[in-house]
C-alpha cells in the first residue's frame, strides 16, 4: 500500500481512503484511537475483548477444581453450599480425601 496525501477538512475531519479503511477494518461509526506521536498522529482501531459473566454454577466449579489440599476442598464444599448449590451436581474432580461426600 502506497502513501496517499489527503486534505484536512472542516472541523478537523479526515477522509481515510477506502483501500486503507478496508485493510484496517475502519468502518463507519467504529471507534478509533488517536494517539499523538513525536513524528505525527497514529490512528488505530479500538479492540474490544468480551467479558465473560460467570454463573453461580461456574463459580462453584472453579472453587471445587482449584482446591489443592483436602482442607481446601472442604472449604470449597462449604462455600458452594453457602451459594445454595449441591456440590454433587457441580462437575469437578473430587479429592481423594473426600470420596464420600
């Protein structure tokens, strides 16, 4: 892609040539970061990362699967029960010390 010269419009508007917009996925209405640099201005697309919202069951799964010691596991079981969930219904690997319950 070669350099292109464009003109600054009213109120500071800049029209980015279509070939560049397509290459960098600049779409109408899309947010763009404008970053001042010593040698000019950098324009780049804003990247959004989805935020995962965990259900109570998923949180319980994390608690149970991240227990390292039997004591941790017992604490996790209590916390899951406090959440109003039955640990037996949560998919997880049980520690050997608590095969009964």
